[in-house]
C-alpha cells in the first residue's frame, strides 16, 4: 500500500458519500415513481411533485437533496485479502471530512457530554462503522447510510415476553409508526429487526433498511409478515408528507436472528422518502462499481 493508493481510496469514498447525498438509489426512485402514478389524492400528488422537483434541483445544482445530511453510518463487508483493510477505518473518517467540505454536508455531529459540534461530521465513534470480515475475498463492499434526525435516528427497540408473540411485536411497531406521523417524512421505508435481545433487534432493523426495495425475506413466514405490515400501515393512510394518501410506506423489510426461549425482542428503524442509502464495491486494484446507482462514475 502506497500513500497515493490510500489517497485514491479516500477520494473514491468521499466522492461516493457526496454523490449519495444528492442522488437517491435506483430502487427508491423507481418505487416513488410508481407510488406517484398510483396516487389519486390531489394534495398527495402535490407532495410527490415537490419531491421530484427537489431531486431535479439537487442534481442540477449539485447540492444534497435534503438539508439534513444525517449522521454517516457505514456497513463494511471487507475481504480479508483487501490490500487496504488496515486503512479502511481511517480512510472513511478522512472521506467524511472531505465530503463535508466538497458536497457540502451539514455539520451534524455533536459530542456527548461536552455538547459541541465537531464541524466536520466526525467524532467519537462517528462515522459509525459496522464491520464484517469476509474470508477468501480481496474486495470491500460498503453500504453508506445518512441517518437523519427525523427518521432513522429516532428508532426504537423493546424486549417482549414470548407470550406476546409476533402479533405483540407488530402491534408495538404499528403504535410507533402512527406516533411518528409526519415527523419521519413519509412515505417511509420501514426496517424491522426481530431477535432475542434489544441490541440485536435494533441492529437488524437498521440493516433491514439496506435491502433493495422489492426484495423479500427468504423465510416465507417473514415475507408474508412483511406484506401484511405494508398493507396494514398503508390502510392508515398517512400518505406522503403526512397529508394522507393511498400509500404510507415504500416497503417493510424484516431481518431476524435466533432468540432465547424466554425473550422476543423487536426493533424498528425508519427511512424517510429521501432514503440516502448507497452501496459501492471496491476491488483490490481500486476499480469500483456503485451497486445502487447503476452506470455512475464518480
């Protein structure tokens, strides 16, 4: 690894982060387009028109599509043979600083207890980095997520008694969604995690937001529950911007882990309509592909 290779790595990550603040992933744009076409409420249509106008202006002016560019979270699947594995964490921090200036990104990181804004979107354990090391692999796949203050960051998780069952877990989710209302900037992408402890459920709910819209849980019962939850929340008719409408969610994604017999934990994370989730695969020679934004060159 040379200094120039590390700098190239940082430059790619910074450009990737900045680009993703301005352009929604392909699947989100496709789903919003479909929801817009199926909407028959004049007020809801007006909100969809405003969303797409915003996206057009963000591209035209090369500015983030939402003023809240969130707290940067990266989910890293790094191969054990990736040549810059030892430099990845430091490179992500430097990339965030660079993107903050160049994109630009709003300064959002406030240090706990000391209560001051760091000014560069880095801080104690921020950007948050979730690691997964893949054996026999020499590339790195990085999911970037901008966790906004009104949608994803106010997540929730709770451990239920097993007797409450999955019906109790879904009731808990529905109560939370209805309490958010307009604050989470619907239509939402809803991530649900189910496991045996609160931290597992919470983490899985966030990872559920990284899935491509239109995919289903591989477990048939979970897939059926995803669909039922979508139908239930859409019947509430929160609608885009909370002004009522035919659809309130872009999708519901559930991820699960095995649990202890005496606990049933459920977690929820919500993504707003401006769901700035992106994924890039970087190879050992630093060639790359944006998996969420097809055909894009940074």
